C-alpha cells in the first residue's frame, strides 16, 4: 500500500512537534532526571530521533532532490541537517544544555542512515 504525500506531511509535522517538545523540555532543564537524556543513551537518542525526522522529512517533501555543487542531495534531509546544526549551536548558549560535536555526529549519522533505509525500503517496494 502506497501512502499519500498528505500522510507523510501530517506524520512529519506531528513528529516535528514532538521533537520540538523534547527539545523545549531539555532546554528548560526538565529532563535532568530522565536517565535516557544522559550519556551514553543520549547518543542513541540523537541517532534515532533525528534519523526518524530525516526519514519523515524526505517523504513529506516528496523525496525531492536539489543540486549543490553538482551533487544531487535530498531536500528534506538537507533542510533537517541545517536545523540540526543550528539546534546544536543553540545548545552552546543555553544554561541547561551543552553543545557536543559527538551529539552532532550521531545526529548526522542518524539522518544519513535513516535516509538510506528509506531508499532501500523504496527500492524493495518498487516506489
């Protein structure tokens, strides 16, 4: 069964709201006692949460691609990668957060791996 673009837009929007809620809780220090918000589990969180966002964003944008320096790159994951970098930089100035290159790398890996999983899934389904 092929899911409609509208489904992916709604799913991506709802997930983005959930992700923003998690970020807001973390930014205001409300996740201090949540064990999965601390190393090493936070790395897994970055990988999975940002990976799912990449997967949904790619589908919500209709799997569009754009050319950047003669390379074809997926539009949705590229936009989310920029958002991810900005969010990690924001953490550097917030009192309840700390910026980490490791977190950023795990986020980027999640974005790339979940994009790849989506591409493999599409090929197997013939989309």
